[in-house]
């Protein structure tokens, strides 16, 4: 464990600093100066050397991992030194599935995250509307009804009661449904004669009149009327989203779908020094941008190397909360409905074979057991149609995003096909409040089945799906190991046997996302030769009682040997 005496014997010993100008000083000193991190409690995620207390960084890469006195001896002249005073150091954590502009937009806009009741939503809506322009659109997002009492979707009448003189559109936290008030429906021309678009549904009351809830592809009936965000607003959202992610301890975020426009905005932000977070990017498809990526091929070192563009993000179905997830059998709480396919599998097939030939990674949102089976079948068909010799990359590492509800027969197919399960532990601890009603007890056995997937040898990459969820690595880690709500609740329906060990959870947010991004040589563990990305925590989350994982905090986030975030209690570099 940390040898404070050795460190203290060195004249360059670090001390604690207040929040003040320390970060600015670190940034100024940063650039190329070598760095020694000493007296830390390192968990490396490298099985050959799982623990350490120090690391040396030169030119943004790790050159030594081991004991503090040895690190000090190997430190090049002029190295900055940070005495970690026993803080816990993890490999720089990666969020394998998130929506960066959405994270920023949630921070900047009308945020209904955590709304505890319909009355609270209405109160917030009234307050937001006060003083606004009658007739202009009022938009917001982040509500989720599953913990309200009663747990029912809001209606246009509920919104009208709060705001009737302007069109209101409020997106559910999962982004797969929205509720609109009467004026918004009227402007969109939605009435009892409106039919459901393919892959979408307009919910109706007993008399056939729309309730205001629009699911999946039906959302665009009103969303197309909304003024799109300006380039400036998007840039601001990206910057705010990146800053928030770094503060929460993420060193990389894998963007689950955007456009080349957004990619170029990100490049401008990197060039201006406004983003430090690393990014791995998937372009939404099918689209003209996805076709462009297929023509141009992957670019793993875009904008100076911090952004890799090499994926296409597809959707096959909707979400469980809004009953859009495609199920093999009907929903247990809605007779007859089996969910929605938002894309037709046969129409995706040419894109899949082109992606294999070009070395593009495909990642498909699949929630229901039918959605997952369809995509596993489709991937298998594409792999057979384009054998290894005809591929740009022999190991395509395609991914299923969410892999949420699986027929037990499909669980071993991930490892067999070499398909990565990209899963978000917090979804389980949010959804398990309503999933038993939607699915019934039998189907829960293959739901959020992290442990079963790992047992079959599948790679499980962990993410947060922020802004659908909070986007906090400590919540994700806790959810993966505790599989309880943040208040500690769980029952037999929550299938505790699907919990993972702490070292498995650590790998879900380090080694596995690196592999899922073709970056395992550069990232994912604290190892000589790898990029110097570290997440430093106040608490040893690998050993404390579960509730204390949630009360830990991020002390520092280090990206490429530079301190990208330091909390007020962070030790200073000397
Ligand atoms: Zn997502």
C-alpha cells in the first residue's frame, strides 16, 4: 500500500490544494510534461499486474506501473508529481453507449429528469411557460411515468391543464415516445383519422381519439414541426455534455448515433481546445451520411486522434417502457401487441454486407427478444454472405446495443457469432420497476442477463445511454454489482443471479469498451504503452459496501496524461 514516507522524503512532495486556480495551473503546465502518479490504490484491469500504487506518464502514454519509490526513480527530469494520498485509481472509464449532444441538451433545456408525479410535471410546465411567448413551441424531456402513482402515461388533457395557449411537446426519458398537448396535435394535424405510420403508433382513448402519446416513428408527426437547433446551440450542447462527462469520471464516450455535421462540429471544438473527452463515433443509418461512411471507410484517427469514426448505428425496434420493443409473444400487460419494428430487416441487409466489405462496425439498437433474434439472424446471414477473406477487417466486432430481453436460446449466440453485447446496467435498475408487468415472470429470466452472457464467453461492454439514464459511472458500476435500485430495493423478479463481480464490472467499463472500439492496444487498462487515461475516485469501489459506491466521488479525470477535471479536494501537481 502507499508508502507515504518514501514520497515525503522527496522534496517535490505534493500537498492538497483548494479548488481555486489549481486546475488552471495544471492545464498551463500540462501539454508535454511527464507525470508521476504516486501513493495511489490502483486497480489496473490488467490480469498480469492487477494492483499497483504508482504510474509514470511520458508523452501521454504510460511508461511504468508499479511501486511508488520505483516510479519516482524512473521519473524523467521535470516531471510533475501528484501524491494521490491513497485515492483509488481505475483505468480511464469508457461509456460504451451515450448520446453526447443529448446529454448537453438535457443540461441546457427544460429538464424533467427525476419528476416524481404528474402533478410535479404540470407544476414545472406551468413555471417554464410563465412569461413565454403564447403560440411558440415549448419542448422538454426526461420524464418517466413508471414510478408515478398511478404509473400511466400523461395525456394531452394533462398538459392542457397546465399550458393550453402554446404547443407543448415533452419527450419521455428513453427518447422513444413523447406526449403532446392539444394545440401541438392540432398543428400537426393529428386527429382520430390519423393512421399509425410504419414503426410507430398514435395512442388512442376508448373512443379512438388520440391521447397525446406518440410512440417511436409516430413522434416525427410533431417533431418535424419543431425548429431544429442552430449550429451554435448544438456546439454548446456538445461542449457542455463533454464537460459534464469528464466531471463524472468518463475519459471516453462512445456516441450511439449522430451525423457528419456533428462530427465536424466536434472537430472544431477539439481544435479550439474546448473538449478533452475522447470519442468513438457511430453515424445514424440508414442515411446519406451512412452511405458516405461506407464510401469513405473508417477513420480511427479523426480530428487529431481523439475521435474515431467507424460505426453505423441502426435501430430494429423501440423501447420497453413505451411498448415499442419487439417481442416474440404479446406484451403481458397489453393483449395482442408485440411491439414495433422500426426498420425492415431485408432492407438493412445490403447495408450490412457493404459494411463488412468496408470494415465498418454495425451497432443495432435491439431491446425485445424478437428484435434481438432478428438482428442476430441478420448478422449471421451477413457474415455468411461475406466470409472473412472478403472483409476489410476479419473480426468485424459488430454490436447489439442494449441486448435487453433475450430468449434464453439466443444468449449463447453472441459469443458464437463474435457479437458484442453493449449493455447499460442502470436500465435494469430503472426498468425492473415495470418490466415484470410488461414481460411476465418467464421472460424476465433472459432480461438484462449480463452474467449469463459473460458465462457464455460474450464480450459485454458497459454504457449508460445518457441522457436516457443519468450517465454516472458510479451508478452504472453499482447497478452492475448490486442489481438493486439506488435506494437498495430488489426482489426475486430482479434476478440477483445476473449480478456481476466487481472486477467484471470494472472490465465492462474499461477493457470491454476498448475492445468494442478496436482500441484494446491503446486503452482499457493501466499498462505500459497504453494511453495515460485514469479515473481517480475518493473511495475504493472495488471493496466498500455497495451503498458506499454511490457516495464515492470523482477526484480527478486524467486524459492522455493531462488533468481534464480535478475536484476541490484533489491533490495538486508539483
Ligand atoms: Zn441510446
